[in-house]
């Protein structure tokens, strides 16, 4: 994703909420401190397929915004 962002191709990485600190640290280490991921509730491994679809549907507007808003600097 970092390589794509550096090429000017917007990305939208998704993680669960307990990994916020790790995601911010990885962005810093990879010299992209402004990169912000899309976070969804945790845990996901116990969800049914239908529940995962609902979770994705709820996250979709933020993902779409990140892919179309011109970069990874959105908070």
C-alpha cells in the first residue's frame, strides 16, 4: 500500500480498532505519518458471513472517501 500511495494511487487499508496504535506506528516507520487506516470493530473472526458483509457495508463510505479524496492525509 505504501508503494501505491507513493505512486499517487490512493489506498484504503482496513484494520480492527485494537490495532490503531500499531497502524499509526507502522505509518510513521514507513515515512507516511499522515496515512490513516479505516478501522472496524473487533473481533471479526467470530462473525458470520452476513455480519462481515454488514461490517463492510458500514465501512464502505469511509473507504470510498479515502480512495477518492486525493490521498492518505485524511484523518
